[in-house]
């Protein structure tokens, strides 16, 4: 079952089937998982820049 979870890409490599990212994320049970995932399964986070100030 496909799911989208926030994670952190730690590294990239070129595999037999294309690019892969080494990703760490917390699964739905709260366990930390680190695994190689196809780049096609990853997408960037889209959000407003964080300036560190409550005033933007």
C-alpha cells in the first residue's frame, strides 16, 4: 500500500533501475527506518521559507 511520509534524504546513488535516495523516516508505528528508495517515489517538500522570525 503506497503512503507518503516525511523523511530526510541522506545520500544518492545510481542503481540498476535509475537513481535511488537513502531515506530515513518514521513509519506509521513510530519506528525509524532507513532504506534506499527509487527517486521516482520521492518528492520535495513545498513550503514557505522559514526566516526564524515570527514576523516573516
